[in-house]
């Protein structure tokens, strides 16, 4: 577990440079500062904030995580100015490895059976080929869930992200009825993994700690986006299925490839789910053509197995 | 027959009639059956409250609802309560404004049903909330765009209007209980004293009450149409097959009038059964008229049901088709067809015949209509949630079946509403003396002068 974390951090750090082109760096992230250790003789080149390359001794560098204070419910309503976040999901690359889902569950400290990112086996008609379809929240531009919420506990921000404030939610579940994509889950009982999140301050941008009697859903990881990082599902996917980016900049990235959004749509025939409903989702799909992997059916209940494992190791 | 005698009442006859009415309508102590019934309702109600405290502690996980079927019998029961409460406006307001005279002895029965049903509609919807402790958020952060806020507004408005429409015509009755009921506990006398608001049977007071009733009757009709239309919009404003219907408002309202009238008929029959003196006022003629009304309402409901089911069934559009197949031939088919047959078709057939509109067959049809209506609302609410991609969820979440505690809470709410009605019958005159006297042709002057008198003066 520890190793995996380190690896993930390193990978994120490597991708940081690539990302900086596409996404704003709003402070924080992994920084290196000078420490008072003795020289080791090994020199490392680093880039200063004013754009100069300087050489410093390795021993003077110390990795620290700068912890952004989680956004309060009021701050979470603001959104990142000038942004319009979009996600592209390349169905031709999905092999149903569920790394996206596992990392999502882990970083959002999701308990029980609540799964934010589901991967469905899709088969449109009798004679059509099956494929895997990861399904996060669509973060619609005309979100039916926001429309029906009686207390504005679920809201759309100026950067297009739809969030839930579980300190305001009254648990009427009307948003679940209204959502045509069924992306929302409800905390039917006291969340099970609360101990992982004890003492953590709640933020609608991270979605934890969960609260009994409230609705929750995929949040596009705005806490990561704020730091100029990609959402957890994007970085976790070994096949680069997920691309995340800003529609205004016309750029999306899956961590290793950064591409023009409009070009990707044009070349691969991108589309959105249930366009006919007029909800205008922010998630785009690329059709499952020229697939990287042949479709292999697996038992769909793996997500539950994953949850059960977590329960048993607790 | 009563209608014919009308204008021929002499003053003496009129006064005697009034006295007789007054005596008959004085609330009486319950017998064994009455007490047993009240106790039973009370036990069911308390059990419901106990289970609700469990729900407060453990969350909605004590119910059979999960992410897949996230609205259950609490919501269908809420729709049922709202539906049955509409009858208050039909009998007290619509028939009153149309000057239908036979409605006089039925108006209070229907208004009591309306008030207790709408009170428990409000309570059961709170029971369904995940965070009832945050109810105040609806006032602090209420969004006028949400149909839930519309529902809160119209239901509370209707509750207030219905209460007033029950209370104002009752004032002379309460005053009479205050003055004439002897040998009652002190608190009961005190209650009458407070509730009668110093009523002194003056013509001016009657004039005010009459005016108030007319104004309330006019206002309550649009509000009544609103409550059930808005309730239907809670469903119709979503994209789900079975709910996504432009027919829903009219469909709900027509069904509501039907079940409410069924409730009044059942009430009439039970009142007659346990107090034979009511037979003089709730006559076979009243059953006959209500039977015709019930048949008409069932026909209107059949019309909207055909619109609701047959046209989508003609197209059999994707998701809509799987929903309808579940209802017509699938999992819900036995319930669906019994509800259509017993709750709508059979009453239409039986009530078309003179013999079918006698009290006993009417009572049986009314019970069919009421029970059918409850399960009909189950069929409207639950199956619409069972068609979306059923993947990645545990097996036990795919089918909804209410848990025992959920049934207990729902049963508790139904028992609570019946308990309210029962207690009302125990402590207040269930038939409005002065309105019935008017119906029977007693002039206003005689009513003003002699209403406060009993036989035993």
C-alpha cells in the first residue's frame, strides 16, 4: 500500500509538467524546498517560480506535501473562474480493470455499497458488440438534479462542476429521481469507514466524511483540479481511458497524452450520453472502435467484492 | 322523499325536528367495539412511532429502500393521503357551491377525512426524509424552482383551509356540547369552552360563518386541484418511464376524487352501523346519490387511466415498454390487474345498478376502491424505478420489498389518521345540525332561535 502511494505520487509529479500546460497551477501540490542537510555532492536541476533553471544539491531538497485547506461548503460553490471542465472517456481503451473505481473509492473514503464511478457492460442491441463503459457523474450543464433540489444542497458551479453539500442536504432523494443517469447514491446508514476520516474537515470538494441520510455522487475531484492535478480516476487508469481538461482551453489530458479536445472529438466521433434529454453533459465518450483489448466478460459484481474486502480487512 | 316534505314543515314540526337532531348528534360514549377499535388503532400508531425512533437512530437503512429503489411505501402512502384528502373540497366545497342539498350530512364526514389525511400526509413525508432535523433548510435555503417547495406550500395551505372549513361550521356544534353535555369530565367541558370561541347562537355569528364557508369553498377548490397536481409533478418532472407523463396531473386528481368519495361512503356506512340514530340522516337516498357520484368518478378515472397506459402501450417505446411489460404481464401484473378490476372496473359495474347502490354493496365497493387506491399508488411509485441499468449493485437491492418496520411506520400513519377521525366522532357532532336542518327545510329564523335548545329543557 505504502509503495503504491509513493509510486502514484511520483507519477503525478512527473505528469505535473505536462499538466501545467493544460491546467492552472493554483498553488500547492508537491513542492521541493531547501533543507539544512549537508551536501551530498549530487546536483539536481530545478525550475524556480520566476522561470530560471538553477542547480542545487540533492540533500537540500526535501519533499513536502502542501496541504490545501479543504474548501468550506460556501467556498465550494464558487468554482474556478474561467474554467469549464470536461471529461472524455475513450471506450476503445477500457479493459474493465476497475483501477479508476478502486482509487475513487479510496480517495473519497467511500463506505458501504456507495460506488461513485461505475463501469457498466453495455450492449445497445441484440446484434451489437458489448463494451465496457465507465460512468461518472455527467456534470450536466442543465442538471435536472439541481433543478429539483428544494434547498440548493446540490448546485452547479461556474466551472461546470455539479457538487453536493452534505451539510445542507435534507435527504429527500428527489435528485436521485431526477437524474436520468442514476449517478447518485444515498447514505442509508451511518457510514462505515468514518474512522479513516475522523477529524477531517468536510468539504463538498472532497465529499468526505460522508453523512448519514444525505446524497452523494462523483465530484470530478475539484480539490485536485484546483491544484492543477488530474482527478484520481484519470491518473489511476493504466490504459489512459479518461481525459480531463478545460473546454475554454480546448485541451484535455489523460496524464501521458495532452490533446486538443475539438480535434479528439472530430477524429474519433465523440458523443454524449442521452443527448436527446437535453441535459448537456460535460462527459464525452469516444466510441468503442479499434479497441485496444478484445471484450472479455467478467462477473460484474467485482465492485461489491472490492467493498466486501475492505469491510473484512477493517 | 324528504325533499317532497320540505316546504310543508309547520313551525312546531320544524322546532321538533331541530330538537331531535340536536339530541341525535350529541357525541356519545363508545361501546365495547368502539373502545376496542380505538385501542387497536392506538397500539398500531404507537408501534409506528417506536419504529420511527429506530429509523431516527439507524437511518433509512431499516427500510427496504436502497439506491436502486430509493422511494418506497412512505412516498406511495403520502400520495394516498393527499389523494383521499381531496374529498373535503369535493363534497364540502364543490357540492356546496353547486347547491346540492343532499351533501349537508356528508360534509363534515368528508372534511374530517380531509383534515386527518392531510395532517398525516405532512407527517409521512417527514418520515421519508433522510435528515428531518434539517427541515428548517427549506425555509432558509428554499428554492422556488423545486416542486418539493411547491408541494410544501400547497399542502400547508390546504391543511389550513381544510381545518377552517371543518372548524367554522362546527362552532355551533361545539357550543351545544359545551352547554348541553352533562356528566362529562372537566377537561372535556373546558375543551368545548375554549374551542367554541364564545359562540352565542346569534344571527350575526351565523351570517359570519356562512360567509366564511362560502369564501373558503371558493378558495379551496383551486388549492385542492393544486395539491394533487403538484404531488403528481414530483414524479412527472423526472425522466423516468411511467412518471414522464403529461397526463399525470389530471390522472392523479381524478383518482383522488374517487378514493376520497370511497372514504366518505365507508365512513357513512360505519357511522350508521354503530349509531342507528344516524340512519335518519344518512339515508338510503344518500347512498344512492353517492353511488352515482362514485360511478361517475370511477368512469372519469377510467378515462384517464386509458390515456395513461394504452397510448404508451400502443407505441411500446424502449424503456417505457419494459416498464409496461412489468405491469401488464410481468412481476407486478397480479397486483396491477387486481387493482384495475377491484378498484375501478367492478365498482363501475356494480354501481350502475339500483341494487348496487344500497348501503352494504356500496360499503364493499368503497373498501375495494380505497384498498385498490392504496396499491395503485404503490404501482405508480415503485415500478418506475426498476428499469435502469441493473449492474454493480448487490442482488438484494434489485427488488424492493418493504421491511417490517417500514410497514409498521406506514401502518402507524394510517392508524393515526383513523384515530383522529375516531376521536373526532367520539367528541364532536359528526353531522352538522344546522346544515341538515336547512336541508330539511327549517327556516333560518327558527334555526337561530332554537338551535341551542335540547329536548330535555
